[in-house]
């Protein structure tokens, strides 16, 4: 099996589904994906808590401890590292690495605003020193937060994070072809974007993208599908097709047996 790093340098971009619980991860694994990420939004929302504010730390660690039993790579969304202290962030990532987690996403924003790139860079450097094998996907939130949302500003941060030891750059919120192309051409690191509303994975690959994350899209789509299914029943329509109960049950039973072994 290719390493998690190698998956970012294949013939086509790595399509990374983001799970929020064991059930969703098992479904993605059954679909044949070689790697799975977690989504802080999906994890927090499942617990009735808004995303951010460090709300997903404990649940992310607990979920990672379960997902690493699957025969695929696991990377975790750790928001901004859940601390301002680079040493504390590095210690948390070391816990994840000890479980077998292959990578982390680390944001350069807090409370809806960009932080000084030196702050994010210090966390990256601390993680890399403590856990050199972990793939650090440095998230650059300029476009996501509409702050300093220019290609040049993103590339300035990307260079700082690359120098600090980042292995990849994640730029959510990118929409325009020229912006995507400008960023992928301007950094030596593989660039990750969120699933695009109009461009497919192959088209993003042609623009230089090396990783496409689903983000919270599957969680949000699942919630919509749940409401639509019940609305159909209420409206006297045919129930929508779904994976049979016994098939999902068998996945969980197999996972439980593997975990026990």
C-alpha cells in the first residue's frame, strides 16, 4: 500500500472523504478509499456543539483511536491544535501519532480570524520536531475567512509554513481557476482544496491540485438526506433506497471483532 505521503503524488489528486463517526468511516472504507480524514464540524455538530472553540478535541482523539484499526490511512482535523502553546499542540499530535494517525490538518486562524503566520509556523515546527513522520497539512484560511484573500498573501503564508516543516498546504474557499492555478504553481508543496461546486477532481488536478477533501459535505448531505427521507414518508411518497440494515450491521460486527482481536 502506498504511504500517505505518496498518495499526494499519484497520477490524480487524492480524494479524501471526511468521517464524523465510525459508521461513516466504515462506509468510506467499504467504498475503497485508501485514506480517510475526520471533520471537526461533523464531530462537533453530532455532539450539538458549534465548530471551533476547541470543541472537537476529545472526540477527535477518541474517534482516531477507533479509525486507525481500519486498513487505510487516517488523518485528523485538529482545528488550530486546540492550544496557543506549540509544545502542547505537538504533544497532542504525538498522542495521535502514537495511535497510528498518518496526518493532521492545522488551521492558521482562531475565532474566525487569521493568526500571525509566525504563530502557526511555530506550531508546525514543534509538531515536526516531535513527530517527524506525521503529514502536516497546513491550512491557510485567507480565502475561507475573506481576509487578505489574494494569491500572493496565501503564498507568503505557504512559504513560511513550508519552511517550518509543513508537508502540504490546504486552502479552503478557493473558487476561481486562476487563483487555484496561481497557488499550486507558487508552492513546492502539494495543495489541498475542498470539493469544488463546479470543478471535478480531474479538473482540479489539471489546475495542479494534489488533494481534494470532502470536508463537512458528507455530514451535511447526510442530514439533508435524513430529512428528505422522512419528508417523503410524511408526504406519502416511496421511501428512498438505502444500504440495508443487515449490511451496515455486518460492517459494525466485523469492526468489533477486529477491534477485539
